[in-house]
C-alpha cells in the first residue's frame, strides 16, 4: 500500500475523524453497481480484501484508509454520434425534411438510453489516507477532479467535511525557479533530472527537459531569459522521489528500496495483510515528516482563517 500520486488536504482543527464514526458514515453510501439505465455510480468500498467482510475504514496505528469506487458504463462518443447520424439520415430520407438541433438532441438522448444496457462497465478506486494527529488527508491521485469526487462523497456521507488543499505563501513557480538557479532547494530536498520551463509571457512556449543536469549552463541560460520553472523532479532525504507542479500535485511518487525493505521486515512474515499494514505505516510515517519539510522549502504553509 504505497501511493503513486499525492494531493494533500488539511482538515479544520475543530473537526475530528475517528474510525467508528467514519465507518458508520461511509456505510450509508456504499459502492453500488450501475443499473441498466445508469451511466455511473459512486460509493465506498473496502480498501483491503483480507477478510470475508472487510471494513470500509482500514485503521492501523491511528492512521485511516478509505477507498471510493466509481463504476461507469463506457459509451464512446463516436458510437453515439454514428448511431445518431444514422437515425437522422433515416428520418430525413423517409420524411423528406431537415432534422434540426432540438430534435437531434432528443434523438441523442434516446440513443444513449438504448445503448447504455449494452455498454461495458469499468470500475476504478481512489484511495484516501487520513492522519488524524496532523489533521492531514492524502489522496492517491494527481487529478483534482478525481480527488474532489472522493471528498464530495465523504462530505455527503459525513454531512460535513471541512477540508481544503494545502497551499503555500510563495508562488511555486518562483520557488522552483530559485531552486534551479541556486541548485539546492534545502530541507533535505535535491534536484533530479527533469523539469518544465515556461516563458513568462502570456501564451509563452514550454520546454520540457528530461535526463539533464538541472544545474547545467544551458538551463541557467534559459532561466536568464526569464523562463520560469513550472514542474520539477526532486528527491527527499534518500527516502522518496517525486515530480511536483505549481498546483502542488505530486506525481511519480516512489519510495526508496530501503523503506520497502523496512516494511518487509516489519511485517514479520510473508502474510499479505501484514505486509500491507507495514507498508501503509511506513508510508504514513514518512509522509508525516516529508510534507512539513516540503512545505517549508516552498516558503511555508499559508494558514487559512477558516476551513469550510
């Protein structure tokens, strides 16, 4: 259980979550299969499969793990368009008249309802981990839309979820650019070999750099022309590597082999459930140290007056 992406949210200090309350709330919004005329459903499913009836909240050493599940019927737009075009053509030929937009929209709705029961079904899960001690909630996604889908479902189940994305005091692109110019982000962070540079002018060009020394003269020359860094890859304390963008979305998150070996040792045996818990704990303890260090390197967390 190691996240590959990370979006970080902060819960209101006055709001507390515990295993029992969360379990009872999520049970009111379980994952359900799509009906024959339903395009999609969203609900909560067990984040583990180590018991006949696993709980919706997996708790381990005070950390909580939940999983939202999207089930959707896949109906390609091209299939719908072709079916609509065929029906429109049949009407225009049979009745010798033009079919206009309002009628086409009605035909499209009828086509979708006709095709939905035959559409393939896809299931996808999004995980969220909660550290009640620090008041932080982590979503394993680089998509704010997918994360908000999960948070909205939690909000519906709980009745309230005062949470907001973690933000920083300084503009991230200015900070990234300063890191590249100085060659040292500090706070146990190190620059790796990928970045994205954007022209500061409106609608300016983008340069994507891979497998290059970010302290090279070539990159320094690009920065001297006014380009800003909008994406950087970093390592932290020899424990993990990741890609960071200006929205503070973390992608390509990889934990060091040393941490994986530690999880294997902590699990004590080859039991899958034990290894799952051990890796989850190692991940959460690492994030408890990593997120504050990254926030400080980015100029410090911007504290909101209220979280709603």
